[in-house]
């Protein structure tokens, strides 16, 4: 009897060992490929995992996200660019233009834009729509470029001896950025003058997104004009400072220009709304699980003076959060055109190779629970506007600005 029990125990142990070995083989076949992935495949898997965990739409645009992963990881990537192409194809299947992959250079550029500072020469640049040439929009105040006498509409012909003819804006900006104290040489063309070399020493540049001015209406009222170009890390501080100065100088009403403001940091949009509100809801957010968050104003506002906000089709994202909050709380009237309609919130993730990933993680609703995604915010007063030059903004040629002035005067 003892012998039989011993034999049974041995069989059980053998069966247990066999079962354990079988489980190891089965799960090993499932797990082991992850450890054998190439660096390129690991990057693809990293992107897949972030989207799987964070993306707003749990159906992933009505497709099996696991199947997308398996298909992507079957690829053999000859180089990093091939991996990038697969990632972009994978994200494209979500049909969400705001969930996007950013190559390392573009990711760094976005970080600089939202951080509120950079190290470089301090130039805002653009490509001339007629000639395609690289031009100065304006030098940033107190920057190396301004101190060297660079002016709006100066043409940047070369950067360190390299022609700018075939450079993108991002490439040109990257070549002018660099460590504090380093030198960069630009060849500048100016109307009516010979081309000249300008040597600039790079420095830390604070990016102030606010332009402010005290203006007189035809009736003699003092109007504070504020233009906010984006919601970077400096937006709240700079706008609060500008409002404070305008208040001291006797402003009795305000125009806040959010036209062509593409947005930026969500928190900056919320904090700017708090500058104008004593109390009230600013925005609701809703994530994949349907969990609703809310952001409130807790006062006191910096001013209770009348406010008109200028908006157009380029007013998007955090700009729409601000405009919607002040409109729904009856703090401001909106003038201009229906806004862009971006009611989605993205989070930015840094990837292992220095690239980045923007993922839609939530949607937002205005205080009155308006979902404005793809619909935009309709102004209280719709004023269409023909295209005007940069220097005509806020002048008699600016129909929307004139309508705002008239509304405040009345």
C-alpha cells in the first residue's frame, strides 16, 4: 500500500512538472518575443501601449487594437524611419488628427514653444507666401536680434553660410537655436540696402505671448487691448501683468484678441479664465471611463470691466475653453467668426528615443455642457472679415476689432 501511494505521488509530481513545463512553454511562446524585439519594434510597441492605456475612444475607431499591434510588430524595420512610418500608419487608423507622432526635432520644437523660453537669437520668422523666402516677422523685445537692429520684413538669406532657400521653418529655427553664449552668423537682406552679415550671440529668450496697449475710442473711453497668441507657460503671468498695468492707467473696458490662437497648455487656459471670473465653472472634462472632472473659478477677478473677445476660425483648443467659459458665465461677449471646434484634450508623452506622442485622452464641455468638437463656438456677434495684413490688425482696416470697439462704446 505504501508503495502504491509512493508511485501515485511520483506520478502526481511528474504530472505537475509536465504541466508546469507545458505552461512555461505556452506562456514563454507568448512572452518571449517582447524580450527579443529590435529597438525599432520596441518603439512601435511603446506607442501602441500608451495609446492602449490612454486613448479617449475605447473602441479605437471600431477596430481591434490588439490586431493592429500584431500586424505592426510583424514588420522588419530596416531603420528608424521605417519604424516611424509604421507608427504613423498605426495612428492613422484611429482617424484622429490630434493623436500624432512627433519626430525628435518636432517634439523638441513643441516643448520649446510651450515652455515659454528658449535659447537662441529671438526672432519670430515666417515664409513669405509670395516668394517662399524666409523673413523676419518681428524680433522679440530685448533679444540679441533686436539689439543687433534686425527689423520686420528683413530677409534671412543664409544661416551660418547655408542658404535658407530650401529650409523649412522648423529647420531654420533649429539652426538659429543653440547654447547660451554661442555665436550664429546670418546673412540679412533688406529692401534698398546691400546684403549684410549679422553676428549674433545666443541668449535665453523669454517668449511673451501677450501684446497689450491702451487705446482711446472715438468717444474718448480708455480701452485695454490684449492680444494673446498662444497658451504657453508664460501666458498667465504676462496677461495678469498687462491687465494690472492697464488698470492702473485707467482702462474702463477690454478687448481680448484670441484670433488665430491655436491653444497650448490646458492649465494655462483655465488659469487665464480665472483672471476674469469671480466664480463659476470654467470647463468640464470627460475621459474614456466617462468620469467627469470640473475646473472652477475662485476669484477675485483682476477686473470687472466690460470685456469683448475676438475670435475666428483659427481660435482653437485652450482658446475655445477660455472663450466658452467667459461666454457661458456671461462675463464676455464674443465677436468675429465661429471658432475652429477642437473639443479634445491631448497629453504629451516622451518616447524612449527622444521622439514624442500626443494622445487624445479626454474631451471637454463648456460650463453649459456644450460639446463644441467639430462645431466650434458661435460668437454673440458674427462679423466676417477679409484677409488683412499683420500690421492692419487692431486698426480701422480690422472690421472685427472695430465692431468690438463699437460694442464697448454702446
